[in-house]
């Protein structure tokens, strides 16, 4: 009997112990777990080099400063460096033995251009063109002379974009080696050797060694010039075509070119 009672008590103790263990486990499982505090990640410093780009180079044709070029005959025709109001050429044009070419020139415009030699400042030409104040006026000078012999075109102030380009577009351009320029043709110069015209005048002939020109705005004066054919600043020729009415200088008029505007700016000369 005692054994049975002892066995029953043992079984009860074992059962009670098992029940208590289950409750403790359940209690522990039900306690909410506090998450571990997260440490924010510190990003590693960037080690890549900053992006660099090569420096931009300016278009030399549009931004490079024009440099003065000194030659035995002339300097860049932009400013008057001395009192040239009494300018006279250093040679006698009447003693030159001109060689005639195959193309017919225009003695009337040559004579007219020669009569302008010595003008200072170019006011008759740039004011006729429609400008209210002095500009670089070599193109105004050639345009004025052409107008006086009845030519309606080309009129221009910009030597390259309006002058040389007009002759090229009209298939009337001769490069520097053109063999047969005629008196009265336009002659263009490239001071900075960038294949762009900077100055213009009238070609009036050659003696075989030198070519002769009349140019407005040559140091702010209308000058008679003589240069060798080897002159490297010679750019090309605007080859003129004349009709019979162009061989007489008409009475001087004050009317400006129909499409002229005083707001346009000429290229450097």
C-alpha cells in the first residue's frame, strides 16, 4: 500500500515539474524581444577623382586677335599714325609703263579713283553709304566709285562676307595667282593670312614687276600703292564686268545704296 502511495506521489511530482517547465518556456517565449540597436553605416569616402574636362579652345578664326603686319609698303590699315593730310605717293604714276592684258579695263573708274588720292578720313564715302560716323571705309570707297560710273553692285562694307563672297557667288573671283586682272578690278588683301579678306581697293595696272592700286582707308587716307607680285598679303581679285554706260563718270549723287544700313559694322581692315 505504501509503495502505491509513494509511486502515485512520485508521478504527481514529475507531472507538476513538467507542467512548470512548460509554463516557464511559454512565458519566456511570450516576452517581446528588444531588437538590438542598429548602428548606421558610415559610407566609405568616395575615392574616385572628380570628373575633369579638357579646356575649350576658342575658334581662332573668330576670337584670335588680329595681329599687325608691317610690310615695306604699308602697315595694317586701321589707324592714322601720322599727319598724312598732304600725302603724296613716293613714285610718279605717269612714268609707269603699264602692260596691257587681254581683259578690257575701265579707264573712267581708274581716273576717278586716282582723283580721290589724298582724302583723309573717308567722310564722302562712308556718309554716302549711310553711316553717321566714321567706320573702316575701304569698302565704302570702292562702292562709292562704282556708283559714280553707274554700277549698282557690288556695294559692301565687309570685305569677306559681302565683298569677296559676292564675286565668288557670281563666278567672278580670281585668286592671287590670277594671270589677267584688268584696271578697275577690285583687289583684296588678307592681313592676318587666315584666308579671309580684310581690305580692298582698285587694281589699276602692272609694269610686270609691281602691281599698282588705289585704296581707301590706307592708314585712314586714300592712297596710291605699289607692291611686288610676291607680296604675300595679296588675297585675290574681284573681276568686274562693264557695260558701255560704265565708262563715263556720272554727276555725283548723294543717294546711299538702296539696302545700306548704318547699323552694320564692317570687318577690320
